[in-house]
């Protein structure tokens, strides 16, 4: 069934959708394990996956210009950047509550990923194709 659902999209959109679904699975699994005080090892592994991938993927799903670059690599860069910025801001504002910060980041990331899936799936076909000439970002891509 999922193959049929994904087959209606171009290959790049299929990859993006699978990455979004993986990020949602990681974020959703981690929030469930944290709320239920689940086992330590799965929680630590999911926390590592969340920290390295989910917030950055939530940014990447809405930034179609970066699709030419490594979607996983850029997700890692954006994840670490976003989480560092949020942690520094929380420390500066004297609001250091790691579980509360995580829950807010997770809920916002899941909402952004869901919005990206909806936007990609239900946008008109004309919106998927960008009109006008495509410029490359580097001479190597030209």
C-alpha cells in the first residue's frame, strides 16, 4: 500500500517523504518513551537520532532549494544548529528545563513535518514544478 501511495510522486519527492516519515517515527517514538518513562537504551538511541535528524528534517522539508544537496547531511547540520540555538537561548533567558524544551522541540518538529507531508501531497501539480530557469548554486552543478 505504501508503495502505491508513494508512487504518485516524483522520485525526489518520494525520498523526501520517506525521510519525513522516518523523522516522524523517531520523534513520535521518543516522545512516547519519554512520557511513559520507558527503557533507557531505546530512549538514548532515539534521543541521539532525534538530536541529529528530526529538527533539521523539519526545516529541510519546507526548504525545497536545498534538495540538490544531501538531504540527510543538511538535516544533521540544521538539527545541531537549531538545538544549539534553542539551548543557548534557554540558558540566556534563565529557563533551563531540558524535558520541557525537548517536548516543545518535538511537538513543533512533528507539526512542521506533518505540514510538509500535507503540502507535498496535496499541492497542485503546477506548484511542484518551479517555473523559470533553474540556477545552480555552484559551478560544479552547472
